[in-house]
C-alpha cells in the first residue's frame, strides 16, 4: 500500500521469515558461525534458542540457502505438540516418504533405509525442527534414537533444534541427559542493541530500494529501539504500522512523535503486550553455552574454550567494578573507616594448546556447591 508512495519495490517489514532480508548483527553473526561449525561436523544436535521474533528461523533459513543441495538433504519441521509417533510420521513425510505405516517399527525402518540409501551418492540428511520447545519428552527421545543411526561409523542424520527459551529448560531435564551428550553446540540468540536496531531498519529498507524517503530522524530510531527492545519481529510490526500511518498522512519525514503514535495505536488495537511499555535494558552480548557433547576436533574445542574464557573474564571485570563502586559508597558514610578495594580473582583461566589437556576453571568460593 505504502510501497508505491515511497518508491519501494516490495514491503520491507514483512513478518514472515525471509532469508533475503537476513541482517547480521553481532549476535546473529556469532550464531551463524556456530551453525556453520555444527554443519561441518555432520552429526549430533545443534540447538538455537531465542525469544519470540528474535530471528532464529530467518537465521537457519539463511544457512540452508548456502548448503549444497547435492550433498545435504535438508528439511524443516515445525513442531506443534507432536508426540513420539506423530514426530516419526512427520519426519518420514518431510523426507518424502509415505509415512502411512501404522506401526512405529515400520516408520523407523522406512527412515533408516532412506538415510542409508543416501550414503552411496555421498549425501547426508539434515533435519531442522522449529518450535522445538513444544516437543514432548518422548518425541525428543525419538529424535535422539534417530541420531544414533550409523553406517560404517558415519552418522546418518544431523538435527537442528530451534526454539524459545523454554527449550533450554527442557534440555536440562534429567531425562534429557543422553540427548545432551549428542549436542555439538548450543547458542542463545539475544536482542539487538540500539545501533544495530537502526542498521537493521536501514538494511531492510535499502533491500527494497529505499532512497531516504521517508526520512527518519535520530530520535525516531531511538524510540523504535525503546519500544521494541531490539527484537526483529517487534521492529517489523512497529515500522510497518509507522510507514502505513505516514503514507496515510502523506508524510516524508518521520519523528519520534510519529513512532509514539504508531506504538499507541498498536497497543490500543492489539493489547498492552503488543509492545513493551518501558525502556528495556541495553542487551548484553549474547551468551554462548556449548552443551556437553562428544569429543570434537581440537580446533573446535579451542574455539569453545576461548569463548568461555572471554565470557568469564568479562564477568570478573564487571564484578570488580561493582565491588569498587560499593566500597566507594561505603567509605563516604560517616564513621566508616576507609577500606581498600580488594577483589580476588578465582585464579587464572588458561586456554590450553591442543594436546595439553582439559582446562580447569576454578570456582569462586561462594559458600555454595
């Protein structure tokens, strides 16, 4: 509707995931690298979590477009409370198999035969399960069983589990121990910061031929970030409403007042949950959490340890700054003797060179075990 008015070739803020609009924020870049690493291993599970609308599906689809279809047979499955038998049938159908077998054993045999038949031609299978937090424990166990299929020591199926933060809780359950042991890498995709939010908006607009019409002022970008918390889907919803309102008013310059008006309309029509009412905290660098898994190549292990070291060092630095600030406040209280800040690090974290053994990261003495 507003596309022609502003000379755009298509809608820039569609809600459906589209790999053509993939934007590489710092968090998405790191997540993408982890996905590439997982694909290179060709086995086990890769787990990606994030809030609703964080860009998980777009991220995975962007990766799938780069895979060689002659070597990797990739299919995507959206989980909607599937039980074990329904999951197996859905997997079979996704790979183009009949899926009409009435018995579980017959379904498993169909899938296994299909996977084995790929090997002579040098191909392998990749299963992407979206909304994986909806899987039942029994369905998760069936995925684990499928991942155990091998031929001459070669794993026949690799799986990506993509879902909301509840998936992390599901994976931590005691019953998921065997599945966790098959996880190669796990990553939680966080929101974008303010600068990335602006770059994301400009990226999507430029992709459809935007020539700075309409023009956004700096305050408009800042308020969009405040209203959306840096979540891509929320940004798309708000910007789509913003441009529609600007078109109806024939406006070519957008200000924070226009953003506030669009956000107010969304809350009025869709409810208070449509957009967060308060300014979110600036998102920290997304945390990576390599899950316990089988031994991997030394280079991959070193990469994981380096990420752990960076994360631990950053946390210790923040702890030092917080303690120093607290001591400074205490020293200003009348009658309190000056104290010298003293923060003792929990030893030195050493990243070993390949072959030097597993590093030991000491735990600070917190009084808890």
